C-alpha cells in the first residue's frame, strides 16, 4: 500500500490527540507500519496544534512535510488555512466549520478573516465542510464533535466501518461510547458536497 | 508483542526490561512522560525529585548500592545536574547508571536550544541517540550493558521528535531486578584530588577503549547504497534523510560519543561526497573535519531549529516538491487557561505598573498581551535572584516597583536559595509565589508541596509558609489571587515595606479545580462594550460585532470577570 499522510490541526484543548490515537491504533491493528507525532507542553495551551499521522508498508519520518499531506483534517477553520500548504497537489481537506478567536483577535490587535471558507474552496478542489459541534450538541455532548469528524474522514478511506467503530469504542471514555458511535455514524453517513467530486480512496488505492 | 508507543514510553519500557531498580526525574518537556510511565511499574522505585541535580544524585546513590538506576530530564535540566555529572564520570558505577536527556531543537517548549552532546564530550561520558521508539527501548538496554561493562554512566539523548512520536515497538520479557554487592572503595568513590587524579587516567583509558570497540558496536550501522552520496547521521534526522534520499549510503550512528573513528574513515573512503546531517551544533562535523576528512554540513544547514526532509532534499538534491503558498493569518499563541489563578495576579501587576522578574512555568504566558505582566524570564528559580540584583543595582527604592514571580514547584526546585540570599544580604525585595499546588505546565505532576508522591501515595506536604519564615523572612502572607481587591492591597503594602517579603498567592490550577461552576453569560442590556473585561486576556471572553460574548464551551465559571465589570453584566452569578 502507498503510504498515507494525514495532518490533524486545531486549537489546543479541542481533542485532536484523541483522533490521532484512534488513527494510530487503527493502523497498527490493520498491520501497517505507523508513526504519529504530536507536540506537548507549551504548545497545547490554547495555541495552534498539529499532529502528524502516517501509515503504510514502511514509514521513516514521523513528520509529514510541506506539500505532502494526503488529507488535512482541521478542527477549526482558520487553522485549516494556516496549515494548507502542507497539502499535496490533489490532497483533500476536511474542515470543521467552527471559529475560535485567538488572543490577538480577542484583544483587538487582529481581525478574524471573514472569508475563510471561500479562500479554502478557491485553493483546494477536494474540500468537505461540516459543522461538527452543531451535530455534537444535538447528540447532547459537545465533546463528541471529533467523532463526527472521524466519521467524515472514514468515508474517504479504505478501512472498514466496523474496524473504526471497534477502535473508537476502545479509546473513548466507556461512558461516552454510545454518544461517540452515534456521532461517528452521523459523520460517516453525511453526504457532503465536494467541488470536484473525486473520492480520495480512488486516488489512494 | 508489538505496540504503538511514544518514544518516552519506550524508554520506560526499556528501563523495565533492563531490570531498573530506581528511577528519578524532575519534570520537563519533552522528557516528562518517561518517568510517568516508569511509575506504572510497581517493581521500580520511582520519584519526582525536587530538581535534576538531586535526581541525578539519588540515581548515583542507587547505582553505588548496586541497583540499576535511570534519571531523566530535559536539556536545561542537565545544566542543573552538571555538577554531579562531571564527577560521576570519574567514580564510574556499581549498578548501571543511565541519564536520559531530551533536547528540544526548534524550542517547542523551552527557553533555549542548547545541544547536550557537548556535555557528553566535556564530561567524557558515552552518549547514545535512538531514532524512533523501538530504538529508544533497545538503546536503554544497551546503555545499561555498556554502563556496567565499561564502568561509566551512559547518557541517552532524545530530541522532541523521538520523545513525542509514536512508532511500533516489539516488547520483550523483563530481566529480574538484581543488586550487585556494594564494596567500600574510597579510591574509586571518594573524589579528593589524590584519588581523582588516578581516576582521571581511568576515564581517559575508558574512552579510548570505547572508541576502539565502537567499530564493532552493532548500533553503529553502515547501510550500503549508491556510492555517490554518503550520509553520516543519527537520531530522527536519519528518518528525514531516508524519506528523500533512499538511494544514498548511510552510516547511522547509535553511539554519538565517542565517535567510531575507524568506521567513519572507512565509510568516508567508499563514497564520493560525504555529508553530516545533525540538528543544532556541528558536533560530529567538526570532529570529522579535525581528522582531515572533507565533509559538508553546516554550510548547507542552520544551527537553528529542526531539520526537515524537504530541507535535506533541497540542500543535497537541489529540488523538492512544489510548495504551496503560506497564508498571512493572525497568530494563535498559547494562553493562560480560562479560570487560571495566575491571570488575576498579572492583572494586578499590570494595574500597579510593576516590573516583574519571571520564572519557568505556565505563568511565563503572563508575558503576552493583554496581561504583559512579566519583564524577564531566564531559567528555573532565577526570578528571585534577579529581583534582588535589580534592587541592588538601582537602589532600595526600585524594589518598590519590582517583584519576583515564581511558582510553587519552581520555588522548591531552585528558588529557595535566592530567598536566603535576599535575607542574608539585606535585600528588601517582594517575592510572589504563585502556588497552584501542582507542577502544571508539564502536565500536572506532584511535587513536595502537594502531599502526594509520583505513585499517588500520601506523604508529608512541604509547608511553604514555614519554609519561607525559616529563611528569616518575617512578612509572609497567603492570599487568594481571585480576591482582586485584597490582592492589590497586599501588593501595595508589601512593596512599600523596607523589609523583604513574600506573598503566596494560593489557588489550585483551573484544570484540576473541581469547585468551579457553570459558564457565565453576558447581559447585553447591561454590557456597554467598554472592553474592561478584555484586559483579563481570558480566551472565553470575545468581542463580536454584536458586543461582548462569553464562549460557553470555554468558560468554566471562575467569575474573575465579575470583579472587573463595572456594570454587573455577567449573568449566572449572585452579586
């Protein structure tokens, strides 16, 4: 199998690490070589965070290079734009339609750009946009929005839905398994518009 | 069994499989998880020590007693532990002694980018460097074997990308914890000049023997490829290079001090063009050049920051993938969490226009706008000595405008000595101890003031008030920083005093405080959008077009903003 590079970005505290743990476990369960790289410490405190997930037959570097990510999964829309140069030419972007103001915006020293989604669509042909926290709120647990995003991601990867569900259930807190599986299912079944319509699993296989 | 493991977790597994008896550390990113994982093995005595020097000394004692010991720290921690480090090189070991040090190229969570390899060279201690989690585990075991075979401490160097990346590890059965016999031997263990002179000779012989034997050491590997390009490298950089130059020939060094000179000469003679790929300082490159060998290194790369695969491809092949343009966007710096007790202190420091000598911890984030409450930050414990020096240079009256700001764990680590200095040398500084009852920035580790050990056992809790009084400080008070008015009055009173004083601002870390209530809301009828609440720099309070808004998903109901708002516009609380 060709190596797959997934860059997960967001804001410290949004739960990006849980998603990378699920992907890492999934990859090793399926017998792939896998590397996951994350940053701890100061970078986590509400700052911009990034996790690199790579798996395939043989992985050397734990990091994805600029211009080489197959998929960019962004938990926040401005962060998608910040990391967009990591996507390869025909890469896919999955973005959560949520805005979190950074401190320079809160203090009035900068403005949160109001045309982010348009800029993303103009630059990338494979864009999927979903409002995951709205779905999570409906389910009744705001914290399961990352499972909604994983559901969308799962639509575009050649990994069985059952494998995702099994690994997800083994990693989330036991009390929240039901809510997380529901969130995953909604994400998985939501048909999102994509400008070019190409499915990444066709590209990857 | 094969498992996906963090590099730090693999180090812990290696210690377990090597039959380690004692593990010590002071937390520091990116090394912290090593000791947290070791603490999960019931068989291994594990402790958070007050600082890295003590951690190493405890490990030396354990080694002397005949057990295998491991001590872990970040790069700047090794500065603190440098004193015992240089001399334990002379005494050698009884049970194996391994020092794990995690460097932070790129400074993801550090105040400098120093290269620990210089310590190995100047202290004459062998150093190993793994490139992924499997090697992290294997090299720890190898390090213990080398330590006992050559009677030397061994340093294992990690970098952030090895410490904080997960990769697959094949685990093995642990060997039992055994104790070697302790035999009194003053000539080996008492380092007075007469004995130390003799031991220095032993150290030199040991390093010569290691250099010779390193030719056959299996962690130094030649991978034959195309002979036109030869690459000498170690650590994670090996993987960056393999990613973009799979066809090249490699000499991958597992032991980076002493260097396997004969192996390097042999490798150099077989390739047309030789490169050294090493992050930070040209440590390997300069040694090879000193042997009269032509090699390319730092003329192609910077001593600053991390290497990347693209960077290596560009430097050696002259090309890389087409880069997409980066976007110009507002920065997203790290911030103090909603509900953080430090926020209240910095709000008052700014209001009173005080100059603050800061320290290492979450509170360093108080330097950023809008709080801007810290003027300087150098290293662990420095705030107290710096405040004292500031006063001594500018005169007593300056102390009425200057404070030292330090955390509970940092004060215990190396702040207490500064306080003794102030009292002894008749200083009048005011020192603020921000006591959130945990070592927070590194991910909530216990320390001597929390009353719990790393294993979660109840123990004696250090009484900070009694400790401060014992230094001779007569003016100590404990204040809840969330009482803004009382805090402000206390600050004014103590800085005016012609005596040294300490204010302990005590309130638990917001991430651990279970007492906090539900999120607040802004009453748009009452809110005038004056923006006063924004001066707190709380990420939950945001100014939108419709006025001030509290983000419910971020607010933890600490109510600090209700003390700042003049219009009682925050709802959901009793005024």
